C-alpha cells in the first residue's frame, strides 16, 4: 500500500498527538474513501447526462 504524507494545522496536530490510542490513518483513509465515493457518484451522474451527439 502506498504511503501518503499530510499537512495538518497545529491545533489538529495537538489533538492527534494527545489521542495516540486512535488509529488516525484508518480515520483518514475512511474519510477519503467516503469523499471519493461521492465523487465517483457525481462522475457517473455526469457521464450519464452527457449529450451523445457531442
């Protein structure tokens, strides 16, 4: 699995460091998948509404 590095604001970083019991990579991965699925749905809607004559 590829690795990604993210920049976060200092206040968020403090919360993350304070709660090291949380698997933050899982939280981030799930949030990105949720957003990606929404984008995929929008892409499929746009694709289905394209004018076939263009």
